[in-house]
């Protein structure tokens, strides 16, 4: 049997600190203090990744380790998290060929993992974590680590029934009835042969999802939801394509050569904010206007927009709206 372990953590977009990200779920510590050591799980350090899960220890003997061993190599460590927007636990990424330790280890060698330097102004590290480096339970070569963009996290892990992942953040899926699930997970991971942390396609590997398509069409029919008046055409144009090859989700036209570009997101609000900024610039260029022209609005709509993303939008003049249909 392959050495496979599931590790439940908080939901984040990038897991590289909280400066432009947020964490939801993952355990009582995250709920109480607003951060967790897993916030660095996909932050490279000298060619390695170091991952944390909130657990008192990990029973590596369940993976085949000798009784006196303190770690075991060659493990497929699958990171999962509860999606705070739609519910359910989903695979968010993995470390292949990982080494899993029975006890947490301090990463005092990894300067980028100093906790209080990576949390936001609204969150204060507990006294024990000030000037402390985030602990880890799992390590792997950076090239063997994969983070799935939030909009592509579609593989759901069952919870609640006998043999399923329970309340513990560590699950070995060693029930004989879970053999098929183990095979499906392994096949899913092996079939994703490219590092998905490096590039983000507009709609991911599987194309535009039904949820995003429905949300986008609703936006094109309801400009009043975004304080737009006298829109020339309803429904507005969707997937307007620029000469660069980029395409904006919705383009609204108003009288007096005024326009608005809307980027539609479900969970990845920060990426959407950058996209809205880009599309506003592209439309200004297409219309022969200065790139900061007041005749073109850049807008973002998402299920939830964290405070850091709001700061970004305010700084660059992107109008933002939280909507969910």
C-alpha cells in the first residue's frame, strides 16, 4: 500500500503568509487567534517546502515506520481544507515524496517563516510565537509540491460516515473500505503533472465551471447591482477579447463613451483584483484613453473579499462588491 496521509489545515489562497491572504478554519488555534503555522505551507525555502498541521503528534507507524523512528520518507502528504464558501472538505495541494515527522519541528533555519513578520496589522501573534519560526511536520523538495488555485479545488474528501475523515486533522484512510478513494486520490494527483502554483489559467485546466458561468451571466443581466446606470445593452457583453489575448468577464457600455469592466470571481478575490486592474488598463488602451481615465471603471465581484484585498482595490481605484447568487 502506498504511504498516504491526509492533513486538514485552514483554507487559504497561497499559504505564503497573511500579508495578502487570509485563513479560515483549520482548528481551534486559528479560530481563536486568526492565524496558524500552516500559513507557510507553500512558501519555498532553499528549494524545500515545510508543512504544518495542528496536531499533538503524527502516528507515523500507521505509514509503516519502525517503532523507534522519528520520521518516515516517501510519503504522499495530501493537504485538505474546508471550503468556507460552499462547505465540504477539498484537496488544496500535496507534497509528494515527503518526509513526515512524528513530532513537530522548529524551522529555525528558515528566516522567511518568522511568524510575526508575516501576519497582518489586525492580528497579533501570541506571546509564544513572537520572534518564533513556524513549526512543521512535513518536508519535501519544492519541485514535488503542488498548490491548487482555489477555483480549481474540486476533489472533495468525504467526512461524517464510518471510516471517513473524522474530527482529527490527521487521517490515514487505512480502512479497507477506503481503498478505492486512495486510488482515486493517487490517480488525481498523478494526472496533474504540471506545477499549478506557477501559472493560473483564466478558468483552470477543466475550463470555465458552471458556477462561474452562471454568476457571470447574472452579472451581465444586473448592472444595477454594481451601481451602474444607463447601460446601453442588457445583457452586457461577456468574454470581451483584447488584442493581447486576454478576455474580461463582463464589459458594460454607458453613454458619453463610459465603460466598466467586471472581473467575476468566486473565491480567489486577490487574483480577481489584479485582473480587474489589468482589464481596466487594456480597455483604456483599446479606446485610446489615458490609462487612468475616469471614463473606464475597473470592478471586482466575488463571494467574499478579505480586508487585504479591499486595501489593494482602494489603493488602485478598483470598485469591489460582495455578491453571491
